[in-house]
C-alpha cells in the first residue's frame, strides 16, 4: 500500500464524520455544549460558592423555625409579630431578589466565555465544526439548569420551613410567582452578564458595578433612569410587601413605581432575548486574543 | 448527561422541586388535612368553631384571673355572697374552675332580630355535668342527644311562632368543654369537629390567628360579613369605614398591652383611617397635657400600617392603672374599703 493510498483511506473514513459535524444544527450544537458544560459547571468551585450563598437562607429558616417552635417570635416590626409567610416574603426580597439572583448572574454570566478565554481553552471549542454562537447558548442553558437546580429547591425548602401547613393553600400561588420570578431573574441577569462577559475585558468588575452600584443607586432616585435596570421590572412583580431596612430601601420604596405586569414581563424578556442575541453575535464575530 | 454524579444531583434536586410543587398543588386544589402534619395555631377549641364563623374571640381566663391587673380591681367585682350563691347552684367557681373561653359569631339572616341565635361560646372548665343537668331540668329544660353528645335545651313556648327563634342550648362536647348558644349553633359546633370542616380549615381566618403572639385575649374577624348582616341603618352603614378584616390582641398582666389591626378594602381607605386615627391621637396627646399617667398612655400608642393595613399598638402601664384605681377609689370609697 502506498502512502497516497493510505491518506485516501483515512480521508474516506473521516469524511462522513466531518460531514455529520458540518450538518450539526445550531440547536444540536447548543445541546452538546450544554451536556458538556453542565457537569463542569456543577462540580466547579463556583458551585460551592453558590451552595453557601443559597444555604444561608435555608439555615436562617431553620433557626426561625426553631425559635418559633419554642414559642418565641423570630421577627417583630413595630412590636408586632411577623408570621411565617411574612418572614418568607422578607427573605425573598432581601436575600434572593436583592442579593442572590444578581450575584449568581454576575459570577456565572460573566464567566461563561471569560473562563474559557482565561483558561485558554476557547480555541478547542472554536475549532469544532459548530456555530460559535452555539457555544455561548449551550453554556447559558447549562448555567440556567445549574442555578435553577440549586436556587429553586432552596426557595422551596425555605418556604416549607417557614410557612405553616395551615397557610399553605392560601400562600402557594405566591410561591409559584416567587419561583417564576427568581427563574426569570436568573435568566435575565445571566443573559445580560453573558454579553458583558463576552464583550468586555474585565467583565466581573463591570458586572458588580452594574448590579450593586448602578441598579441600587438609580432605583433610589426619582426619574426615568430606573427603567434601564432589571431590578425595576423584577421588583414590580414581587407579590410581597417591600421591606424597609435602611436608608437605601426607604428611598427605593419612596420612588418605587409599579409598571403593569405585562410591561414588566415584556421588558424582562426583551432584555433576555436582546442581550443573549448580542452575546452570540459578539462570540461569532470577536477575535479572542489569548494572552501568552 | 455527562456523568452519574450529575445525573444523581439533577434527580435529587428535581425531586425536591416536584415534591414541593406537588404538595402545594394538592393543598391548594384539594385541601390538606393540616392536623396530620402539624398542629394549627390557636387553642384546640377552634376545631369546634364552624368554618363560616365571621368573628372568633378567645380569652385565657386562667391567665387573666391570676393577673396582677385583676387582683388590682378585684374589689370592684360582685360581692363574695353572690359568687357563693352561683357556685352553690352550679358547682362552678368562676375564679378557679374556668380555664378558657372561645366565642364565635356566625352571621345569618335575621341576626339583627335574634343576635343570640348567631353566637357560640365554648368554655373549658372543670364542670359537674350531673349537677348542671339537674339544675337545668329543674328550670324546665330538656335533655337530648346529638351525635353522641348530651345537649340541654330550653323551651320558650311564646316564641314558637317567631321564624327567627331558636332555642338556647348547651352541650357537653368534651369532659371539660361546654358549647353554649342557640340549638343550631351548638349542633353546628359538634358537626364542625366531627366533619373536620371547621375554622381551622378557613385559611384567611387562621392567617390572622397565626399572627397573634403573646396575647391572653384576642379576637379576629371579617368585619364586612358582620356589618352586612347586623341590620344597620343605611346612613350608619355608609358612614362606616370599608374594613374587610380586623384583629385585636391583648396581654393582661401587671398592665395591659394590645394591638388592633385592620385591613381596609383599598389603600385610600387605609390611608384615611390612619390619618383619622393620627388626628385623634394628636388630640388625645394634647388633652393629656400635664397628667403623667394619661400622657404615658398617649405616648405608648403607635399607629402603623402599610398598603391597605392599619395597626394601632398601645400599652396601659401600671402607673396609669394607679391613677385609674385612685379615681375609682374616689368615686366608690365604701366599696373599695370592703
């Protein structure tokens, strides 16, 4: 067998494989990347951080439950006892909506592409015969699965720990709204920060400034600027009363507006779709230069 | 999915979510036997209160009787001789034998003409049933049985023609628990416990009961349900604030402290109510002037609320009770000295 014949044989063998790769649709490619990324994401050090962050409310709920079991009240406002569902509402506001969702959005969203660049593994992904945008979409779906699987069960556990079963039928619809809202919040923040991660060089700093600087300041000011935040639309959909726990909260409460639910949902989905599209475009077009 | 570990994790977390959602959905659409999983808030007697009760009130009589507050005003109570007569007839010492009382109102048509027919009182105490039964029969009452519980009912011959009339009755529903009210409310109470369809399954009411903390007397209720059946003149009904729910709770010991909460129909009504109450409070503070006790009472009152809720918290300190006691002594010097 000559050398030319052997090369021809190898080409013949690889050709169908290459062909099947070339035919891989955007959806199929995203699914493959999702499959690969979910395990990586779940068993990374970042998940330990996420476990600690969402474990906090569960631990707090256990303490509240213990305190109430001994006949004491865990939370009082103006001398009045705040009951189980009231405490759950405060936790949804202060821990989940104001902290956990933005923080997870920032840490995971900005890392979707930035981690691959930093680890210099992006080349391996981009040399595959799949659309570059599918890499981001697959990783974004893995982020959603990863955060939903950790955050939503934590909310569920907190709810069942805090709310007495006698109140369950009356409060369950609110829990469904809370779960939907948290899921939507994770998706929108994730979408926005995946664009930040794909586009900017220092995405984490920019993400933190946006979530805990821009959003917090603008919400406490009168005017239309708050419409350029995610929290404005997300907070308008919360079924619990807004707690006033400090000057910033008081100001935010004072200037709080409640746009109609449909308007909020429209803008949240618009942010999600818009930024995710922009992020895929950036990934498709951008030349990532790996630092040596 | 990539590996076994990931699959297990997804399965466990998915199961937590599915179980939680499933439990919630079943509870929302099919009802949940709460007693199976946890004890409900409030006293056990609530299981004898029909689910349609619009007002429920509770008093821990033992706590109140033993309180310093009651000891302070003991001298204003009926004479010992009258108390002894009551005890001799019924075998019941109100000071030592009664533990708690639950009262409920079940609004119904014609309530304005026959208010007693809508009330139910559940009193937990150490009774001598045979003695009470004998006393009732002696006064013309009749003993019957309903679902295995003994009921003693009175007959009022002249009232038979009145369609709204209902005989008064009391039933021994537990060894130490008596239900008192109209015959129909006592029967409804027995049914409520037997069918497990009682106020404990009324989530709106139980939410209010659950919020009450550290109170030895409280009342919660659906204000509009009572107002609509009370037969109030139109002018008064229209002038009344649009309140849907209310709750009042008090703790009686050395002094008296309490809170009153109401839920208005809308935010505007609640704001108006807060403003009116604020105005009254300001006036009260002005009037209290240099009277230290009253000034302290006025200062202890706090009006709060958000959205369509209004809340008033107050505390009557023992210093103020000293002032009131002094005033009472001034008015009834003879009685006080007894």
